[in-house]
């Protein structure tokens, strides 16, 4: 089996069994704007740059443009605002795009937003000097086509950040505890790298630990988020709160689960590829 098919099948194995989905009071797959807005705010709160920011800044000349795919509230691109002329955000969620545009305004950088699902949205997205895409890969079953479309929109470089293991794997023990269900352990960042290689993109890689900044202002909202993901009713909140208590961290006034191992993958954009 090739790496792209293995990626797609491993992602499909995360499907929640239909009887659990049918009993869920709400859809489990939402991305809460508060969580990603606080990530974006934390990303610009300190002058420190992450390995992903550093790789993007290396390729971004003064006054250049950045395309942020699956931008959320802008955690991947806002740290580049001091050098960029324009940030373009693509996201499937209009609420995320509103949070992104508000933060770009506050940072004093021009922005454009495109509501749509990548790579379909690629047809209406402009090219940029640097394309960044953080924490979206595990939402992309066709990662090869997804990454090729990123490359076709990047003149100089693509920078992708993803967790070393599936973002939901931190809840695997909770699935066993509340549903008696073992969850998968693939795909991983290694698998993503294999897909990119197979697509001829030759990514470089740096592994590091992200500090886990961002989260919920109220502990009960973190509990509600976990409850949603686990397809449980609000009547289980006390039990959920007890189960997650040892892992909960309070950081800069926000409740979350702390740091995670992540990988930064970067590769040349289409102009840089032509030049080599
Ligand atoms: C986990 S969040 C990451 C947000 C941001 N990049 C960050 O690092 O904080 C994933 C975001 O990507 C968006 N998204 C997921 N799949 C997408 C796709 N195929 N095309 C466009 N947006 C997508 C979601 O709406 C969400 O805002």
C-alpha cells in the first residue's frame, strides 16, 4: 500500500462508531473559536518565535505575503505580521476567519479571508511568498493533493506544523474509560512525512515540544469541550472533570492540557523548486 492510501485509511479508522454518534447530544467535531483565538493571542504575546515561525521567516522577505491554510484565528501567520505586507487566511469556518481578520487588523497588517475547504478552495486562493499550514494535516484524508495545492500556491516555501501523534490521541484513555473503546495510534507525523516524500516534496523536519499555550478561560468550558469530543451528555461532567483533573494545567489564566510533541515540516515552493 502506498503512503497516501495508508494515511487515508489510518485517518478513516478514527471514525466514531455509529451507535455512539447517534447517541451524542451534539456533533463532536467542532473547533471552538475560543480555543484557537487564545492560541493565536498567545502566539503573538511574546517575541519568541517557534521553529515553525523561524522556518517561515527565513523564506519571507520584507513586505512579502503569507497564505495561512486552516488559519483558525491566525496562530501560524500572526507571528509573521511584523515582516509581511499581507496575510491571507483560508478556513472552512466563517467564525474563525472573523477572529483571524480582527487579529490581523489589531497587528496592523492587511488581510484577506477565503471561506472554504482546502484543497477545493485553492482555486480561489492567490499565491503567496510563504504558505503556512498548522494543525490541519490530520483533517486532510487526501494529504498528497492537499500538500501539492499548498506547494502550487507558495513561491518560496511551505511550512507545515503537526502534532507527532494524532491530536485526539490525548483522549484515548478517556475513550477506554467512558466507552470501553480502544482508539487508533496512527497516523503520525512520520506517516505525513512519508506521504509528502511520496508526492515528491522532500520535506525537511524539526521535532520540538510546543508549550501548549491557549485554552479555556473557564475550567468548565474545558470539561464541556472534552464531553463534546467524547459524545457524552452534560450529566457526565463531574465524572469527566475528575478524570481529566490530573492532566489539566492552568497557564496564563487558561485551562488546557499542556505541551505536546510537534513536528515542523518545510519544503520549497514552486519558484524555489524551479530554481534548484
Ligand atoms: C486545529 S485548528 C488549527 C488552527 C490554526 N492553524 C492554529 O494552529 O491554531 C484547524 C483549523 O483548520 C480548519 N480546517 C480544517 N480542515 C480544513 C480544510 N480542509 N480546509 C480549510 N480549513 C480547514 C478548521 O476550521 C480550524 O479552524
